[in-house]
């Protein structure tokens, strides 16, 4: 039986780069890979974009109402055997869709490797990631470091260059002056305290 893998890490830890490297390794050996991505992540459209500048078009660009298991079955019927499935930005999928990825690994016997964030900029879990942490056969952390040199496990959101700690969970980086930075817990809380003080000062004016 094949397994469902979850490889997570803070922003800029090389998730997409790792995914593309795995795809290359399989294909170098003559094996067939398909790449899946949620439409929620509209950065780059139908492409996986590595911060090293490597890009690749995805095979299935899935919306929140689609059944991934059925889409993969259709793909196999049309094109033949798949040796590996790679999923980018998996945190944006719904719980039910994560269960469908689990079914793909178990029932269709296809190794399914998922890459994504564990938590958002407020330390809250994403629906897709939370489900993966419960049912994935294998969970692996991809390491990254904070600007201070310590291990980064959290994600900070910046708007116009300043950290913010309020807002909608999903806001794609590189749009509307939004960007993200990997932070260690110490730096995360220091920035959060500054944010609160600045907000209180504005409210008291």
C-alpha cells in the first residue's frame, strides 16, 4: 500500500522547490508524475512557482468543490498509470479533499506527497493541514531559519512592509503589497507586541 505524505514548513523553506525536485527525480527514471494545486492559490495561475525561479504547469488545478479522487481516476483512465502524485499548497484544500487524497494513496496505491503550511499568520491551523496532521502516514518538517538565526516555525504577514496580526486567513503573497516572512516564536511575539502597541496608540489619539 502506498502512503500519504505531508511535508510542511514555514514560508520560504523550499516546499515548492522540493516538490519540483521530486518530480524531476521520478521522471528521470521514466516514471509518470502529476502535480495538483488548489485554485485558492492564484499566485502564478496554473503553475507551481519556486522562489528559485523554477516553474512548472500543474496537471490538475482543483477548485474547492471538486472531488480529487474522481479527477485522478479520470486522469488514469485517459492517460494510464501514475507513479506519484505531488500536491502544492495543500493547506488550502478542504478536509473532505484531504480525505480524498488519503483514498488515492490507499485505494489507488499511488504515493501522494503533499506540501504546505501548517499554520497561518495568526498561528491558527489551516483546514487542509489540520486534517493531514491527523491522517497522513508520514509527516516531515522542512526546516527554515528566522532573520535572527533561530529556527523559524511561524509565518508573519506583512502589508506595505509592516507586520500585521489581523485579517482574513487567506491572502496570497505578492498581491496588494502583501508578503510573508518565516519567523521564530520569539520574533513573532515581539512583532505582535509592537503591532498591539501601535494599534492602541492610534486608538488613543
